[in-house]
């Protein structure tokens, strides 16, 4: 890739971002914050400010939720086919603009451009999936046991929804929530992550172009999420909150939701175990670990956080994984050939550095990686640690970085106990060629999702979510739309 190509790409990114609206989207209009406040968005690969967007406050949050409430009745009455076609048009527009959306995403959050393009395609699929589900919202009809009454069951929109998304998958997490809400007939207030608001601003323009009526989606950007979200939670107008983010914030939202008995969907933290048994195909296990660990630079709730490898193959697995990790190119995600982009902000690098230092102090061996050799931006080299002490700090928290800690184990019962020794339970991975063991361990793992001989579980057609402190409810799949629907029962006497 030539220097001129890089310059052209950065120039294109600047033009795309410069053309985006930077206000709040309320009741079908782009408006500045009521008090004129703004905040800056930076490129984590360079530390440079790339945009200044409106910083919504309490007054803006109130206007947004009032707009959503005012339009709920009319939007719920919209024919399912019409809602379906809006989503389908938006799906096609996203794919038409895949390159541009990917470049915006890479510039504001760092992931390599090829990976960003993959996220755009993945994100678009949620709109296609829920465009098909919109016309399949059903109910039930039966007769009571004594034959005296008919039972009619309908499913209706839950009402205005609060949607809150994280920075690590800014487009996909947006479409995964917006898609079913639109399909079900719910209006929305939406707060994107303060680190990555630009991708959602671009998506909002696409939805408007696709024909989404005014007031159905209201977007408030802010770097003070607490005040905005609490205004929505206490408004008495919202009937559901769907949040993806940390368990700590999720617990706070659950407390706030209890005040009005609001419906909740929570996709929270993870601490994914990755199990490699002695009979595993080691090369396939390494391939799976690369996917499960290095997707999005390790900044994913599904990332393999604790890699348990049978002692008899731990050396082979560790050396092969380190060879693959060492071969990755770290750099600006907008540059072709980059495999690993920057972490999203400086404190993310500081956290990873601290976790690695603690593990090494407790006796872990650093096979590869460690500090970054990049002069600018928030980079950290892909790192493999072997012989990790189970008491290390990184065993009890999400690493959210390109660090693969390997912990040896001796038998199945031992490793299942270690894998389940966490308050989280989002996803687990295991590699074995014994189908009985695979099914047995999959059942024993206390998680909502299992990757059996695969490092990738995310798919719009599958129900995504966890157990324990990893959340409540599911997103995607046939049941994803259920989170946005209420069940109503009608008792009708037979005459």
C-alpha cells in the first residue's frame, strides 16, 4: 500500500465524517443540544480529534422520550409489511455503503478496515433478519378445557424503548437492537457510546433515507450518559430498556428499571473460558483461539479470556499460538495489511498493561508480546502468557485486549470447575474430537452460548445472550423479537 493511498483513504475518511450531521436526532430533525454543549471524538490510532458532536443533556433527553411516546400509537399501527420493507431498504443501503461505513468505524474506534467491513455485513444481516420476522409475529387461539371460552393470545409492541450500545461493535450492536424494535412496532430513544457516535449518526441517516417515520428513532449523543439515561428511565414513558455493556452499569439500570417495573434486556460482561482437551486437533484449536481471542483486538465480550489447555498439549498449543500471534501486524486499521488496530483509549492500554504485569509477577511466562513499539496511538502487542496462576487478576476480569493467558489443567472435572468459577456466563469454547465429551462439557458449562470446535458463535439467526451476571434475555434469532413484544390474552365466551 503506497503512502498516497493511505493519504487518500484518510482524506476520504475526513470527508465522510465531515459530511455527517453532528447534532441530536429528535422527532425527525437534526438539532443542536439545548445548551449548545459538544464533545470531541478522536481516532485511537493517532489520538487526533476527528469530530465534534452535540452533547445532549436532560432537556434533550426529555424531548427525545416525549417524541418517542407521542409516536408510539401510530407506529404500532403501521402494517407489518411496511415495517419490514423499511428494514429491507436499510439493509440494502448499508451494503451499498459498506466501504464508507467501514472507514468511518475504523477511524473512530480502530479496528482494521477488513474487520470493519465484516462488521458492516454482519450488522446489515440483523436488519434483513428482522425484516423477515416483522411479518411473522403470531399469536394463538384455543379453547378452554371445559369448552365454554375461547382463548385468544396476541403479541403487541411493548412500547417506547431505551437502547444503549457499546463502542466495540458500534454498527452491529445498533442494528441488533434497532432491528427488532422496528419490526415489533416500538419507538425508540437511543444513546450510542460516547467513544463511537459517528457510526450511529451515519446509520440514522440511512434509516431516514429508508423511510423510517419521524419520531420512531430518536438519537441523543453525549459523554455524560448517566444524566441522559436516568432521565429516560425515570420519565414514566419508556416501557423497556435494552443495554449492552458492563455488568456494573447493567446492575444500576436494573435498579432504575425496578422503579417503574420496566422490561429489560441486558447483555453484560463476559469471562469466556476456552478449553482445549488432550484429544483436540491442535491446529484447529489454535485457529479457533485466534478468532475467539483476536476478534476486534480482543475487545469483545465474547473474547476468550481464560485459555485452559490440557497439560499434555499445553506446550504445543502455546508455541503454535505464539507463532500465530507474533506474525500479526499492529498498526493503524486504515492501512492495508494491518491485523491488529489500537485499543480504543489510553486507559484500555493501561488496564491491559497492569493485568499482564500482575500475571508475570505471579509466575507466568511471556512467550510473545508485551509492550507496543508504536509511537502514537493506543497500541498493545498481541501477547501470549503460559503457566498463568489461576489467582492472577486477569482471571477475574475481562481483559478486553490482545492477551491470551494459558492455564494448564489435568482432567475434565477440574477444568469444568475452573471454567465455571466466575460470576459471568456469556460464552464458552471447547475443542475435542470426542463427541460425547463435547456434548457433556457443553452441558456442564454455565454459559448462554457454547462454541464446540469453533471460535465464533455470533450470528443474527442465533439467540445471543448469557446467564448469571452476563445478562438477561436474548438478542437475535427467532426469539430476538420477543424481547420487544408483550403478550395479551383475551377470554371470549363461546355462544
